[in-house]
C-alpha cells in the first residue's frame, strides 16, 4: 500500500509496470476501490506505467467529512498526478471517475494525452435522485441501496450466476461518509459546457445493459468532443471492466495503439 500525503487528504494508490513506461491512470466508480481494474491488468500491453488510486472516502484513502465537491475530487487527482510527476497520461475514468476525468482534462491539459470516458456522463441523474439516495444511506446504510445498485451495475446473466456478490460486498464495505460525500459531488456536477470545449483524443465505452449510465447517455457525452470514438460492449452493465475484462482491454489497447501511446 502506498499513500500520497496531498495536504488536505491522503490517497492510497498503486503503480504497476516500469517507472519509465507510458502512463495510464484508472479512476474508479462510486462504491468501489482500485481493485475494480484487477481483471483488466493482465490483458494490458507490456511496459505501461499503470496507476490506480482510491478516491477520497473510498478504499484505503482518507475519509474527510461529507459532503464533497467535484472540484475537490478533481484537485485530488491533479495533486496525485503532480506528486507522481505524471504528464501526458491516458486517463481512464469510470462513472464518477469519468466525471473526475472530464473536470481534470479541462483544468490540466498538460497532464493528459487522451481521455477514456467509461460508463459515465457529463451529468448523471438529477440532484433530487441523489438526495433520495443520500437520505436512504443515512437511514439504512449503504446496504439500503445495494440490491438496486447491483441491478443497474451488472447484466442479468452475471447476476444470475451470483458473480456480482463480491462487488456487492465491496460496495457495502466502503465508508458511509465517503459514499455520501461522493454522492453529493455527483449531484452537484453538470459538465456539459466544459466537456464540449475539450479537444483531445477521446474514447467512450459503455455496456449495453448499463442501468446507471445507459448507452444513449454516454454517447451524448462522448459526442460533445469532436473526433471522439465510441464503443459498446454487449452483455455487460455499468462495470464492463469486471464483466468483460478481455474485451475491455482489447478496446483500450486499440485506442492506445491508434494514438501512439504504446
């Protein structure tokens, strides 16, 4: 476990691959930690510097008092990349991680070579929906949302085989304060205008059975960036890197090759 002390928060992170490899950064969804990407790593090209981290309030990172702002989450990622002296990375963000990616790309283009927006959007749901979820967690803990979330996260086939259960356990084991903090950050975020100003290689990925950020919503966000690419992974939900890791890595590798990052 490696901890970066960034002043107002301490973040847990992990680096795989050579220190001089082409950097790729992975940012996780709400209710998961950096192990979200475990199944993808064996399929990634050799020689890359693969950076994963737990956002504030999740995994082994510090848990400041809720609520959090998206600006704070973006600053955390910015500070971590500066701490690690990362420039010209490909940043892969899934769900709230994709929101962080959009905000950071607008703010610090020097840190980015390309952007991968996975199962995310410029705006996710509505403030009222997020407020309902916040109230439910305050009353009954994360457990109160777990079953409904699994239905949105995973395909019927995956759930029928009970493969979702470790991810349910991961979700309910996250710190309640951190989960609430990140819910508030999502509720307050609308990146349609800033994202539409981005001009860098951008790839969108979504699962065909994603119940949290459906394909049409993801496509709408990806289309904000001129020249962007969009890929649909069939028979997968909100976490295609979990359900279809080989296909997910193949799509990523194709994009990395196309832009000359590998």
